[in-house]
C-alpha cells in the first residue's frame, strides 16, 4: 500500500498533468472516445492536418470547451496507420495542439477527447502509451477477453506506465496461443489475473518471448494461470515481481534470459509442469514459496537465493550450473524433492569459487542433500520442519528449525550494532512461536 501511495504522489507531484485512460468492457467504446479525461463525456468531431506533418490539428465538431489543456486529455484520431492517441497541450475553437506530429489527409478522420474506452487491445492504445500515462481498468465482474497480444510501446524514461483496476482484481483472459504482452518497458502492473485458456501454449508467454522481453517492469499482486511460462527475456533487465502467483504453466514457472536481472519477492510458484519452477540465470529470489513444480528442478541458477521454501519437485531442489560465475544460497528450506537438495556443478560452498551456500535446511530429498558440494558449517540436515499442512499448501513450520535461518543468531544485524537477529529457514517465519506463518516482507 505504501508503494502504491508513493507512486501516486510521484505522479501527482512531478507529473500533475498526465492522461489516465479509463477502460470499461461493458459501457465503454473503442470509437469516438479517447478514454482521457474520463471525467468528461467524449467531445467528438473530425480532425485533419491537410496532409502535412503537424502538431496542430484542424478540428471541426462539437464545442471543445470541456477539453483540458494541462496534459490530462488525450486526442484520439481514427488514423489508418501510425499513432492514434496524443496528449492535448493547447486548443482553439477550431484546432488542437498535440504532443506528436501527425499527418492526416484533407477530409479528415473521426476524432474525440474524453469518454471511456472499451478494450485494452483495440486500436493500438498500448502502442501509443507514453511515460507516466495511466490505464485504469474498471472491475465490471466480467472477463476482459483477448485473442491478440497487447503490443507495448517501449518507454525509455521514468515514470512508469501505471495500469491497475479501479477496485479489487480484474481478470484478463487470452484464448489463443499468443503472448499477453510483447515489447515495452517501464510498466507498473498490479491486481490483475493473467489467464490463458488456449489448448496450445508454445507462444503463450506473459511477457513476450525469451528473445524480446521487457525492461524496468514491476508486476505486483497478480495471478499468472495457465501460460507457457512467465518470462523476462534475454533483453529484460530490472524486472521485479512482488507477491505474484504462478500456476498451471506448461513450460515451467518463471524463466529469464541469460542477460536478465530481476527480483522475485514474496511470491508463490507452484504446480507448473514441463520445466523448472524458477529458471533464473542472473535474477534473485527472496522469501518465495516454490512448490510442486513437477517438470524439473525447483530453482535453476540465480545470483541470490535467500529464504525460499523449495518443496516437492520432479528433480533437484536447486541446480546450479558451471557457467554461473557466483551465487549466494542462504536461509532456504529445501525438502521433499525427488533429486538432490542442491546439485552443483562445482563446489557450492567454497567462497573462493564465488559460491556461498550456508544456513540452509534440508530434509527428505530422495537423491541426497548435496551433489558436488559439502554441507556448510551452519546448514541443517535431516531435521523434519513439521509443516503445518503441506498437502493443503500451508508450509508454515514447527519449532525444530527455530533460529536456524540466515543470518545465524550468533551474528548481529548490521556491522557494529549490538542487535542479534533470529530467523528460521524458508519463506515462512513463525509468529511469536505459535506456529502461524507470515512473510518477512
């Protein structure tokens, strides 16, 4: 909530005049509306530039007195190609001045400012989004159904494009074998369910493909259900997923490319098939539940794996390849996997190799605790964590692993302080010793 409030203040204080496009799949329209400002009824008319490139648009139509010129209004133009949305910066009774140069033949096209849009995918709205614009999706109680990708416009600067529901959570459904979104940077996405119902999912990745990807994108409090997987792509950097649930994917849970950096925090990745729960290369994972991904490992690679619960996978809990120059795996709870707890291509606990594996807890991994590594001095093996109800998706733990997480209680919190820290392995920390779980973040 604090993050949401801070983002809202950021937009209001530094970018007070920014369009906020409203979308309503029951009452909106993809013709003769621009979606911003949605506080006024659409002002409809005809626009042209007499066939020359210009930011001054000739306008004929209804009185445009209600149209604001502070940057919060968008002019929509039904052009046959190119941009259709541009921010209004000035007006007269017979002209609009907009942010982008347009070329519209004499005779003109239909145009409008204001009102409410109907769909996210029609008429290239996502192609035209700019830094700082918002997309407000009305929760009508009905699915927003798509057959094509939302093709984003790559943003190069802050602030992010912020899209969110007006209330609760909104369900976005794709019925075909396509990515949910392709191309684009600097998106902040929250409180959506991304669902794919297609029987074929070879191209059904949430963020493009491993060759395209997204950069500087934050997804928060979202569900990803029934996709190929959720990817960041080889070109993706600075990706953050916070409190995201990923399930029923057929090519693993998360997959990021070899050059992707990112963070998965306080998320739940479970019951995915056909691949790893996390195939993370250079990304980080903190305080996540990674469970019952049957296709392969719980986590493959990753530069920092801290306090995750990794349970019930078809192969190893963690698999670390030789190509990974260095990583840290600390405070994780790794249990009930078919393979090893950690299967490492080189000595996984040797700091000289750039790999630090310590303060993890291992239990009931069929092939053994480690392959190609020794147990760290502060690791715990063979101690049953006494999950409250793993079959019922409750991986809260009992008392046997009390204070055995990372950092160990013998270390202080902060160099030079006199404050000890007491943690337990895994994503769940006991509340007051009573066995009720909560996230540390």
